[in-house]
C-alpha cells in the first residue's frame, strides 16, 4: 500500500511541477496570475499575496495556474492575451520544460553516487564470432548509432539491435577517434559461450565499463533523459504504424499500478525507492514530450495556434478569431477526457481481470 501512495504522490507532484513552470514563466513575463493551486478539489488553505491567491487543495493530484486572459480576452495589460509572441511561447512551453528538468534532476541524483557505467564500447568477441574483421567490427569500437538511431546509453544497444527484423544493420562506430560507417552489415544471433562459460544466444559481442566521474555522470544523465524522449517518440511512432494499439496505453491508474509493482518487486527498500524514482523520471520526461504535441487543449496545441496566428498576421495582417481557437481547444479537451476515460477503464479492467 505504501508504494501505491508513493506512486500517487509522485504522479501528483509531476503535474504540480508542470503548473509551477507555467506560474514561474507567467510571473517572469509580468502576466497576472489570479490563482496558483497545489492539489485539486476543495481548498484546505488559501492566502492572498499581491494579485495572486495561493491555495493548497485536499487531493494531491496536480494543481493549476489560472492566468488572467487565458480562457477569454481581457483588457488588463497584464493579461495573457495581451502579451507578445515570445512571452506566450515561453509561458506555454514552461510546463513541459519544468517536467523535463525534473526528470533530468531525478536522474542526476540517482547517478550521483555511481562508481562506473556500462559502456557501448566493444572489449571482446566470443570465440567463433564472425563479426570481428578488418571490414567489420573491432575491439575498441564504440557504437554511436544503430539503424539511424543514436546510442545514448549502453542499454540502447540491446534495445536497438532487438528492433531490427531483417538481420542487416546500419552501424556507425567511433574507431581511433574517427567515425566508421558499416552499411548493410549482416548480424545474426547464434549460440555462444559467455565469459563465465555459460551458453547463450546472441551476437557474440562483449562490452565494458567506464569509471564514473563528475563529467560523465552529467553526460550520462543528460543522455539518459534524451533516451527517454526517444522512447516516447518511438512509442508514438508505433501507435501510428499499428505496431501498438490502444490496449498498450496506460493512464494514471496503470502508471500508479506499474510504479507500485516496481517498488514491491525490489529486493530492498533502497532499491524500491531508486526504481520508483527512475520510473518517475521517465514519466516526467514523457509528460514533457506529450504536452508539446500539437494537439488541441495541450500546451503544444496552444503553441501550434500561436505560431499559425503569427504567420497569418505577418502574411495577411489577420489572426484566427480567439473564439474559434477556444472552440477547437474545447473539443480537443472533451476528446482527451474521453480517451483518458477509456484508458482508465482499460487499466482498471486489467487490475481486476
């Protein structure tokens, strides 16, 4: 039960952090914020300071930042609708930026005590492996990309090799300080013996580790965050291509359930905390990417209309009437709520099924 509560709290904090990003950007741009709330539901604490009401609400599942002129036009010079292009862009994007930075910060903390990292640098080949040759792979090669996808961290190697279905790879490696491109390079899984003498099925390539220091802890954390962005992109790509379907989506219920399982399956309490935190970082980055998609009602949808309006004004000296944009965002919000309801029902069905 404690892991369920921790997962709910983390999920709520990530949403609240998103709204905090909007709040901080609005204040920095001089926009009037009528209320900034942490949590949802009935208020248990309220305090007015200046032009803003600060509230703490009973349900720890998010928050909101109510800006003047956000929902309808206002004559107040400090309203959102009276700000310039760059101020609006910053305010709309700030929530996603805060989510990404939160995910990055979590990863930095988790890796702060790391002694070493697995490296995508080849240290050895299994006996009989045909991949080692002058025209192929060599000891010391560092894998930079596989089939056009960058290798950010060591775990990408197995993931990207596993995505290939035809056995022919496009590899880019760094060899003696230079990039070497192995195009249409054939690789197949075979039975090999690992370094302890056990038989396994794989490619017969062994990788090493590199000692952790301040610089590569920062670098590895940044690359891990970018890897999370790529995972979100690939997931969306799979939805569009039909490789994944609606049944593969998870909403808040599914996410909380997964985080709880991750905690319960850990060997120690410390492992549970680290595993849940790592999953929290993934969700934070995922929220950042998803919110920037050009979908009505999301921040990305608002940015999309902002850009379209700017182009229309530069070309035709006209903009889309705000009421029409609000209609589209309203319809988008309803559709998103319906999708969330379907996904939530699906998550609950999985739990009780």
